[in-house]
C-alpha cells in the first residue's frame, strides 16, 4: 500500500528550522492496522499528512500504490484524497451549518455522485455507524461520540482504501472511546481497509497489529 | 450540494450576511436615489431651456461679445431737443422709446444664417434678433426767463393758475419726474416656426406671427407680460417709436414660467427699428440627429469664426436658480457620496468575507482534506458573497424606490432661470453726463430744458427679466438604473468573493489536522 523512502520534512519558522520528520523509511501493507505513538511534537501528525497527501515531504518519496504522492500536482492529490483516503480527526471537523446527512454527503460531492444516489449512500453510511435517525441533526445537536460517528461515516461513505485517523478518541470519554475504536476496527475487519491510527493511548495502540513510535522525527517499530 | 451548502451557510451565519447585505443595500439605495434625482434635474433643466430656446433646439450660435469701441458704445442715451414734448401749464411732458440691441449684445450678419444652414447635418436653422425697448417718459418743469430769476432762493414760481408744478432746484433741472420703462423684444422670422423660442409656447389668445406679417407692425406678447402691462389682443404697443398692433398672446408650455421674451415681432421690423439692418443675435440650429450634434457644433464653429456655438449641454450650465444648486449638488456631493458609500460597502463586504474565511480555516481545510478541489471551495466562497451582494441589491432597490417615491410625493419645486446669451454681458454705460445743449429759439427762453439721459445697468435689468421657471422635480426610476444597481451589487459580491476566494485557495488542506484551539 504505502512505501516511504528517505522522507524528511522541515518547517522553517522565521529563524528556527524544525525537523518534523528525518529520513523516514517505512512501508505499510494492504489491510494493515497500524498504530502510531509518540511524544507531543514528535511528528505523528506530520507523518499522517504525508500518508494522506495533505502535504509534500521536503525530500524523499511517498508512494501510495503506483501514485507518487510527493510529486503529484495539487489537483491530482485532491482527486486521490477524494477517492482513496478517508480522514478522521480529533476535533471531528464537521461543517457546523450542515446536518449530519449533508456532512456525509460532502465526501461524495467531489466524486460527481449526484442527487438520489448520494443521499442514499450517505443515509446507509449513517446507518452503519448507528445514526440512522440522526441525519437531520446539526453537529451542535449531537454528542461528541455521535459527531465522531458522523465523521467516520463521512470518511467511509466513499469506500476508501485507507482510513487515516489522528487521535480519533482524543476528545472522548473512555466508554465512547471503546465504541469508536470498535467501530473503526470493525470497518477494518469487514472491509479490509488499511487503518492508520495516531494515538497517545497505549490501550488503543495495543489493539493494532503493528505499532510505531515517532520521536524527534524518527520512526521506530515496537 | 452547492446550493444546499450556500443556503445553510447564509442562514447559519445571519449576522455576517446581514451586515454585508445592509451595507450593500444602503449604497445601492443611495446610487438609485442620486441617479434618479440627477435624471430629474436634467429633465428640469431641459424644460427650462425649452422655455427659452424652444423645442428641438440642439445648438445656438451667438456672436462673442466685444468691448464697445465708440465712446457711446456701452450706454444708451436719450436726447431731447427743446421743441420736444408737449408743454402744458409750465410743464413739458416728454416721452421717447428706443429699440436697441442693448449693451453687451453682439449681433452678426444675417447672411451667417445661410452659412449655418449649409453646414452638414443641420436640419433646420432660424435667426432671431434680441432687443430691448426702453421708454423714457417724464415731466420737466418749465423755467421762467433767466433774467427774472435772481433770487437766491431760486424757487420756482408757482404758475398763476394754481396748478402744482414740481418743485425744483435753482437751475431748473431738478423737480423733474422721469420714468424708465423697458421690456424685451425678440425679432424672429415668422415663417420659421418649427424651431426657435416660439416653438416652445402655446397660443393664449389671438394668433401667432405668420409669414404674411413680414414688414408689418404686428406684435405677439407674452401672456404674463401682457397682463402685467395691461395690454391685450387688439390693443397697441409702442416699440421703438412705432405703434404695433397686438395680434396675439402666448404662454410658455412650462407651468409658472414666462416665455423667452416679453414681445415678439417680425425680424425685419426689429432690424429696421433698431438700426441693426441685416443683423441677427442668435441662430437656433436643429441637428439631423442627436448623434450629429458634436460634429455640427464643430463645423459651425469653423464656418462662423468668432461665434459662440453652444449645445444643450453647454446651455444647461447657464440655467441658474435653485435648479442650478440642485444640479451641482447632485453632480458634486451626490456623486461623491455615492462613490464613497459604495466603496465603504464594498470594503465592508470584502473585510467580512476575508475574516469569515479565516474563521472557517479548519472547515475549508477539512473540505480540501476530504477531496474538495480548490475550485469548488473558491466557488463556494464566491457564491456566498455574490448571493449576499444580491440580497443587498434587492434590499437596496426596495429602499431606493421607496426613497424616490417619497421625493416624488414631496414634489420639491426648483426654480430655474436661463438668461439668454445675448443679454448676458450686462454692462452699464458711464453715468449720465448731464445736459446736452438745448438752446431755446423761442422768445420765451427756457434754458436747460434739453435733457440728456444715460442708461446704466440695463444688462442687469435684462438678466433679471429673463425667463424664470418653476419646475417640479420628478425623479424617474428607469429600468437601466435598476440594472446598474443589480450589476453593482453583483460586482460588490464578486469583489468580496474574489478576495475571500483568494484567501480560501491559499489554505492548506493540512489545516484540517491543526489541533482544536
Ligand atoms: N505548519 C507548521 N509550521 C511549523 N512547524 C510545524 C508545523 N506543523 C508542525 N510543526 C512542528 O513540527 C513538529 C512535529 O509536529 P506534529 O504536529 O507532527 O507533532 P505531533 O506528534 O502530531 O504532536 P501532537 O501529539 O502534539 O499532535 C513540531 O515541533 C511542530 O511544532
Ligand atoms: Mg498531532
């Protein structure tokens, strides 16, 4: 699935240069469940950006299948994100003015799926996360766990190959945390998608088949 | 999705929508009101000009006035010989009327009419001679033999029959009562009725001048003047010492206004009585089409050197009174206020849109992260701005139309005077230089009964006598104003959308991962 070769990422902040990733070599197989841990500022989110085609490395190459994410133009990257990659964020990142149903539909918008088909798929996705009856609710009318379920439905409605999650349970209580993790792991099992989860939580990390730790921009297997 | 998202954004962020739309609405309303008043003032000016220059006059040609070269050039003088007037009971009554082109009026050769008519795209031309008739009448006390008049008191000896003679000074020049009466006279070609001042009037009584009136002492009077001078059709009026028969009265087409002149007479009569034989003061020109006016103006200027060739637009600047104030107010303050408020509204829309995009950084980053193209995100931002502008535009049209309706209900009246160019240069002559020598030839010696009178400041009088018109301001709202208003609103929205979209386009999709603040 993923092959990263000599990936480095540096951020230049006025006078200071931050080495967020230094010479990372990594490959992730199809359908793997990978947990990424590490201290704050270690480079977890930066690595996830490289995997998700949200940003390009300062040097090195990032391959997703045959596509070289590190070299593709913005327009092509957006296309790959739209088709193949699902994102789940710590802060849910729902559009506050759109209903749950409409939020899920935003993921189908760039795929050119129109009207009836779109609303049917969005409703199915909401049902699969247990929110069949909450489609018309605004995010502000849903609990944190429910919001994250909507976000997971939005990530999965396009039937992606990869699901990237950055601390998906960071804002949730323990009980909700387990519900969400079971949901994600279920999707991984049932659909065979590749799941990469960034987490501070060792109990979550232990459930993954492969654990990585990033410290000072360097990746180590555990 | 585009419309759903847009609708939900505008409904969900009502405050921003309200502020942007309100700013835009006020600006658009102001533009509509100012444009409409400006159109109303232009119409009013055209009405005033019409009452003076006639319907359909596109261009007038006058001679550039030159400073008088002769000593008497700038003033009028009445001279009475000693045998002048009727003497009864020791008082001499004199009366003399004189028809002149007046100070400051430049005349030019009537043959220039043919030159003007020959210019390309001139469809009609007519010449007029603008004159002023001044009647001097008064009573002079008669002086006794100088030899008997030795008393230091020098008083006038009362006539023995007891009639009251005016009291005078020792030299007999005082104690006189003079009356100066003047009115404007316009000589025009009776055959050319399609253009010129008489094309803007309606017949009130009698008949208008006809072609057969050439060379006849007939006059048409302005109805208002006729009333004020107690004259009527069938009566007579003394013009330049000749008795004219009044054949008709005319009233201006515009309510509450006088027509261009007090009296209208055939051109040839005007020329011969004023001594301006073969001269005219103004040529009225109608162009074949309104698009030809500039060309006709330039060609006439070339064909008739030293002439002043004015178009309606030039003439509009000669309209005075509250109309002129309104015109300059609309053109100056109104225009700049509109531009300033419009610029402020645009700026508000731009700033609020940019700050809105900044607040939604994570939202747009997320949309980009889940695969929305830059184009789609920018289109969404621009779409929201344009709709906000349109809401403002529609609101502005409603407010603007309400404002215009209020103006039309109030019906402000504007007064406009248009002084005809031929009278414009009012210059008075030098002060009365006193007596011309009038020596008695009769036995009863009367010294100093010959009197001189020098007119002063007739130009001013003429200016004051020029037509004054009250016009009710009617502010029209045309479809084009509304189209412009909507276009401005869309432009404002697009501008704000362009800035907001530019900002949104620069957002990195990685912003989606920024930790929650
Ligand atoms: N846009 C940026 N500009 C400058 N520096 C950045 C930027 N993004 C990340 N960094 C820096 O890169 C380093 C790695 O950041 P990253 O967000 O990947 O850490 P993280 O492991 O996700 O931390 P956390 O657990 O707090 O989320 C940090 O030192 C951070 O300050
Ligand atoms: Mg992070």
